[in-house]
C-alpha cells in the first residue's frame, strides 16, 4: 500500500524552483534514503512532505489514513536547540502534543507511550537528566524517542547522524533499521552517506541539479549509471560492505 505518492512535484522558495518534476511513491514498511549534493532540494522536499512548505506544482497524496500531524520528524538541530533546558522525559513527552488537542496536560496513556519510547531507545535510565547536558548521540536518541511518540507509521529523519562519531553513527543507523524492520515503521531519511544509504535502505531517491536522477531499490541503484558514479564500491568492484 502506498503511504505517500508524489506526482510531478516542483519545489522551491518564493516561486524560485530548487527541484522539478519529482515523482515517486513510498509504500508502507519501506525505508527510503534521499541522497544528492547540497542544494539539490532534499531538505525542501522533506519540509514539503511535512506540510511546512507548499509545492510550487504537483501533488502529494497520503494513504493508509495517514495525516500530516501523525508523522514523526527528527530535524537537524541548531545550537540553540541543543542547549534546550528541559528534562529528557519532557522532551520525549512533547512528541505527544498533537494527541493532546486542547488538553493542557498529558494523559496516563501518553505518559506510558513516552516511557515505552524511552525504553525502546535505551534512554529510560536518563529520563530525569537535562537534555542540554547529554552527548550528541544521546540527544539524537531522545529526539528519535520523541518522534516515536508522534507516530507508529512514518518517521522523517533529516541527517540524523550529522556530527556524530563513527561508533554512535553506526548505533543510530542500527536503531533506525530495527524500528523499520521489527516495528514496521516506514522511514524516509535524508543522508549524505551514500554507502550507509545503500546498506540500510530498501529504496533510494537521488536528486541532483534540481531533478530526480534515480528512484528505485537500493540494489537497482548500485547497478544504475547514477549509482555507479556516486556509490562507493569494494576493492574488487562489488557492493559496499
């Protein structure tokens, strides 16, 4: 079942296009990595999927009863956000805000959901610690737990491993892959790491020079002209390890 269908999208700012004629679908349970050079429109595409920016042309259709306010989102952090003076539990709970409606408090069910999300991401022992005091990897786990409180269907992740060391990066990639594989959550991730993209994702969308250069499975990407140009190869010419 198609969770998202994008048809002939043109994206941009103030009527200035940054990407044109993008068409692709994301089925329930898939893991899509969006790759491409800086300025190709990757972050603009994600903001458009979130409803934060309207497309200049084309359509986005959501399936399986998905609503925009049911998408879990992990954005790139600014220095101000990294210094946010709240507890881990408070940050995670804020992922339930769309469930609260006009209620000025969290329900017992929402607090239980936040507790399960923290347990799932291995951050329950630091629930009362201040977010600003955490390492970069811990903060990303907190934000991922927050995103899980907003959805059980779709996660949108914008460069979630930026600035993390290799060990923490691998751990976070494994966590996201497990959420996709075990929990059945559909994942759309922006990444500059094409080697990791083809290792973890089921599908690749490669954007370049304002247009779609490739959309398909990770295996097909490796064998495409675009993939052979950009994806790293093993010394013997095989797939990335």
